[in-house]
């Protein structure tokens, strides 16, 4: 396994729709393992292949299975074991959505900034797993949010693109200032 470099905004690959994967083979499996390792290393909950410079419709996620309007809003439930969901998907497509949810999102390609984004509360995703089998996932809450964030990535969409123009410009100005300051220091 290897740690991969995460591309930062405004890298052009983050704005490009990623290419479909033919058949999942061993190179896709090892890409997924490297992506998961890179994601854990950077304390993320999801990652898309184009964020690590690979133009392929591949996403991974590892996030707690929680419903946003209950557990998260009231803080993590004490002592309660939260089930985690790990997904490694090829060519994921949204097959159905319902409901609405708002959550404060961040992104490893835009480190240091967060914003509330409106998402679908429940969704059905069709994809292939790492062995090329067709899978259908019914997701809600945080898993639904992370899936939408990562599917957006492979469609060339960043979470800031989901904000109003005014909020996006404000937040990107803040991000660029922070990146410039980091370079000076
Ligand atoms: Ni992201």
C-alpha cells in the first residue's frame, strides 16, 4: 500500500468529470486500498480517485452510520457503539433520492474550510464493487451525504459549488488566503 498525494483546489482534475472504469481488475483493487490508506492518514471519511490524480470513477468511504438530525446534532452518543460503513465503489450512479438534510462539510482538497451544504437525506446508489459485482446501496444520513460528496467529485463538482455564489466566493477567498499564508511561512 502507498500514501498518495491529494490534489488541492484549484487543480483542473478536480473540475473534470472522471472517466468510467471498464472492468474492475487488480489495479483498481490496489488503487482502492491506497485511497483508503491515504484517506485514513488525512483523517477523511471519503475520497474520490480524481482527488489523487487518477481519472477514474472510483470512490471509497469509511464513515459512521448515523442519522444527522439525531445523533450528530446532539453530539456523539456516550458509550454507544456506532456501526461503520466501508464502501469501495466503481462507476457509482445515483438511482433515487428522497428527503433533505443539511450538514457541515469539509474536503481534503480544500483543507481548513467547512460549510453547510444541502443534500438528499436518503439515496439509492448503483455501482460495482471491487470485484466487479453489481451492488445497490440504500444510504441515509451521514453515509448518504458522504456518497453524494464523493459522487460529486467524480463529476467534477466540489462542495463549494453547491453554495450560493456569494458564499462560495467568500469561502474560496478565505481558502486562498490561508494557502498563500502557508506558502509564505
Ligand atoms: Ni471532498
